[in-house]
C-alpha cells in the first residue's frame, strides 16, 4: 500500500463505536494485532479481549471497559497499518473524545502501556463522576451549533446547567448536563425546529461541568503519565488546532474533560491543511460518516477488520 502522507490523516473513534466481537477477526488474521490484545490483557491483569470478543454487551458498555476496549482495537489496527506502511506516519492524526488519547499514543506521545493505564483511569473517573453528579446527554439533529448553544444557556440555571458537548458535524450536535436542564433544552430544541432531539441511554454527562467532581483526579492522572514528544501533529479536541508537544497534549486532555469536542472545526482545519483522505482505525465507521458530511471532497477508509486490510492493500 502506498499513501500520500502529506494528504492523509488517521482518525480514532470514541465511545459509541463498540460492539461485541470488535477486533477478534483482526487478531485471528494478523499477529501484530494479536500481540496488542495480549499485551493489553497483561497490562490490565484482566481478559479485556474476552469482554471485547464475547461480551456480554452490557459489560462491554460499562465505560470502564468501553474506553480501553476502543483504545486497544485502535492500537491493534495501528500496528497492522504500520506493518503495511513500513512504520511511517502521516502529517496529522485526530481522535474524537477518548480517541484523542489513541491519536496521542499512535503519534508516539505516550507508550502503549502508559496510555492504556490512563485510558482505564479515564473510564473509572468518568463513571465515578456519573455517580457523584448524575447527568444526561441528548443528540440534536438539524440545528445550528450556535443556536443550540443559546438554547443551552437559556435552559441552564445556577444549579442545573447544560452545554454543547460534541459538535460532531453540521446538523448533528450532542448536549450534556444535568438531567432537568437537558430535558428543558430538548423541549426548546424541538420548538426551534430540530428534526430530532432524543436523550441518550447514559447517566454520564461527558464534556460538561458535571465532570468537575473528578477534574482534579484526572489532572493528577495526566500529569503522572510519561508523555514524550509527538512524532506527528495531533489535532486537539478543545483547540481544534495541532498539539505539537507533550505539554500541549496534556493541557488539551485535561481541558477536554469539561469542554466541547470541536470535531466539525477539526475536520475543517484539516481540509484547509490539505488533507484529502482519512483512515479510521478501530471499531466501526462513525467518524467516516461525520467527516464526509463536513468535507464532501474527502475520501474515507476504515481499518478494523481483515476485510478492511485487504481493501487497503
């Protein structure tokens, strides 16, 4: 396989892309991927691969397991891609929410073991935040982000806030916050012309001030991780601009816990930088669909299964 590194970006998915069986066939057909799964089981001291491949779905959907599962599948795909690509890296990488940690690891900013432990800690802390400060998230379709931001302001009170959590693509935005505030925002969004406005089956208000209860613990975890130089630029979720060194990466990861994932702006920045092809590494093709809605000139590929590998080759 030959790819133009100057016009290619690797992207890494976040929560919502998991499924029972994820990565199993890739490990069965590619020794490089199998080694990643084996290493992950050893680092965590649990058979994470068993949860990923055999379920049950409810256990996999527990964010403590979901986050490392998605990370490991992405890193297994990365190992296969590097074998195919000869170890080279493209000009840019980006990841959605959790996927930002995958991108930083793939860029060399964290080694696999330290990154996996940090991902696991992220899942533990976010679950704890949901217990300390229960909240809700909702997906809103066909409303402009600025309009929705104003709706969130009006739906918020001093005690109950709601905010834009994920600007996924034009017409698809996720809001997050206190349950009552989210319900008020959903009602207002429908009244403002949203095509759909539905609450999600989660009790964690990710990327909102409700994550504040674990912010200090998360900051400590990030500071304790052994970050190194990034070998290629990662576009930050918070800045929607390149993170060029370890300190910038740590700052973005900390701020991301309570900040909006600016995915639309991320892809717009990459388009201006000349990126024309995206390879989504890991589970599913959610990001590929979002990217095509943001940049209609972009081409997208996936790498998570042996069939994907064959198509790339």
